[in-house]
């Protein structure tokens, strides 16, 4: 077995242990260059080898896409590129992997800074006051030395939003929610008609959020760390917005379709570019003030799943996934056959059931039951009406255009990471040939994008998903059954009710 596969499998066996409810909770990225002779074995590893605990991607570049998209280019390398693309697309059509990362567009590759990394044979690159690699130091140093001559000395973290050296580093990331800086309740603002006084206060608060966020992240980089040498070399961070669509609507009166028109949405995109400039200027100034390296990367957009759920916002750069849904939350307890609850059951379970919330016990996670909380995303309560565009309603081309604009105005030409984004392709609307053509035409123009073929109403093999979309009629029927004097608080903020010690986050 090749050494790289041995490493991949050992990593997998360790990570199998990190699960909750049968779903993986180990976040890792596994990548391989498209030029490698055994890359086809890597492409099939997830489909055929059961290596399901990492995110698999192929590192590609402009030359790869030239070969894929230009049939006039010939030769062994061109043939190899087309075979790699075809096989990757065949496997991705099954489970969404492997994906593609445009390694030549990652910041370190464009600037060449990754190749300037000095490798120390004495292991100091993997040593700090509190942490150190001992027996493995020589091996890690050897890997770092090999990376200096690799086509792709940097890759991304598992979610794709941070550029990292292949020998190790950290995701020092944070997000800011511009909607929450509004000095009045956003639901009470006439979209796009914010008073001058409110706009001035709001915009100033957002700018301060960015400046403070940058400082917080750079201070985190001063902590003792195993990869301390890499941190000192790059001082990389990643700050990014979340709840973009709500902010665009309330502050500027723009929906998703408007945002794709640069002229119409110029006020929004100019504001985004100004915040990007502020983030980088503040980062450089604070690095100088603290006598640390100028950060190699500053801006990013992370998935922001948990932080966005805290405020009911759209997540990172993503469109709203659905208009209304049940948020399923786990609680300890199981119902007996006679209808009573077992001893030790969380008292909230029978209480919620008595009030009419849907409750069911789990088979894959014994001793646990789930409660369904009817949830309306905040974007549905801002007066958008039919102008709300959900992810299934936007075309892949529209979403790729959205990513290109975010890279242009927020990530920027310098000191930027990437946008983490999962684009779902629905198999009832596209076939494999259409999937290949769409990826070949659009993927070369963004740094990273995960493309996931999705079957309508698919649970992906899990007993339940945290969020279950329901029709407007079913949603209304469920809420009509609920008799709860505090229904608004429960529906909107159920995920914050942690007093029982079972916080769903």
C-alpha cells in the first residue's frame, strides 16, 4: 500500500471514533495533486475504500483546467488531466467527493510565501514552551523540506476557508454579523430606506466590529502553540461576515438577484470592499504595533453554522436553505411501551410533548429522543416576501457568480483566504453530463467551492437531520397543535434554551 494511503487509513481509523449519533464529527482535509500518478486511486478511495471521515479534494491549477476545457491541447499530461476530471466527476456524482481546490489561486501560492518557509532540522518548527513533537520531529521536518519543492505547498482547512501550509497551522477565524450592528430592531426598518442618522451609527458599528475582530484574532496568534514557528512566520487570520443577505436587504434594499448586478448593487459592494480594506489596514497596523509579522491572510468567509444559528441568520455566504422547517433537538430520555417515560428522562421532554411539539425516540442513538421546534428563519421576518431566494431556487451559475463577487470585493487581490461554500446540485434537474459541464465551466474561476449532488428529500442515510424542511401547510398544522404561552420564544430561540444542561449547540 502506498505510504500516502497508509497515512490516510490510519488517520481514518482514529477519526472513526469521533462521532455523534452516527454522524462524523472529525474535521480533516485530505488532498492530492492532479499530477500524481496514483491520483486515481485517491479519487476512488472514498467511494471504494470506505474512507468517509475526511473531506477529499484534488489540488488543481490553471493548466489543469486548460487541458480539461480545450480539446485542442494534446499530450500525455492533457490526457491525464481529462481522465482525472472524468473520474473525479463520476465519483463526485455519487457522494460529492472529491472536490477541486485551485491551489494556484491560494494566497500563499500566488505570492510564493509558502516556498520561503525555512525548515529547521532540529524540530523547532514543531515545538513550543508547552507543546513539542519529540520522536516525530525528524519526520515532520523531512515533510516540511519536501513541501518546499511541491507543486502545492499549501492547501485549505477542512471547510475550505483558510489557506494552510501542508505541514500544519491553525484556523484562527471569527465572524461579524453586520445586521446585528443596527441601532434599532432590523424588523422595524423599512428596507433600503434607512435614515441618515441610523445609517451613520450602523455603519460605524460594523466598521468597529471588523477592527476589533481583527485585533482579537491577532491576539490569539500570540498564544503558545505547537506550530508556533508557522504562526510567527505567517500570522495568518481570517475574519468574515455572516448574515450577508439580511444585511443587504435591510441596509440596502437588495435581494439576491439584485446583488448579482454590480451596478445596481454598487452601494453594497462598495461597503464590502471598504470593510475589506479596513480589516487589512487594521491587521497590518496592529501587527506593526505588536512587533509581529504582517498577516499573510486576513479576510475569509467561514461556514458560520453555529454562530449564525445563534441569531437566526443565513450562514456565512450561503443562501437560506429553506423557508420554514423543524429544528430537531436531542434530549435524554426514551418512552416506554406503556407511554410513560423512563427514569432519568429530561423533564423537558414530556413537557414539550404535552404542549404539542413533535417528539420521537432515536434508534441510532439509544437513550435519546428528539423534539421538533417549528422555526422561521429571520430573513422571512424582514418583509422580503417572495423576494427571498433559497439555495434550491438559485441556479448553480448564479451561485458561482455570487462567489466570484465575494472574492473580488471581500477576499480581495491580496491578504485574502477563500469563501467556504457548499453548492448543491439537485439530481432531478441535472444529469452527470450537465454536472461535468457546469463544474468545468465555473470551478476554474473561484478559489474553492464544494459541489454536492443532492437527491430531493434525501436524509443521506441518517435517521434524522438537524433541520427538516416542511411545507407551509404542514408547518401551519404543526404550529396549530402547539399550546404554548411562550411559543414565540421557543420557536425562535429554542437553540438557546440550555438551562436543562442539554444545549443543542
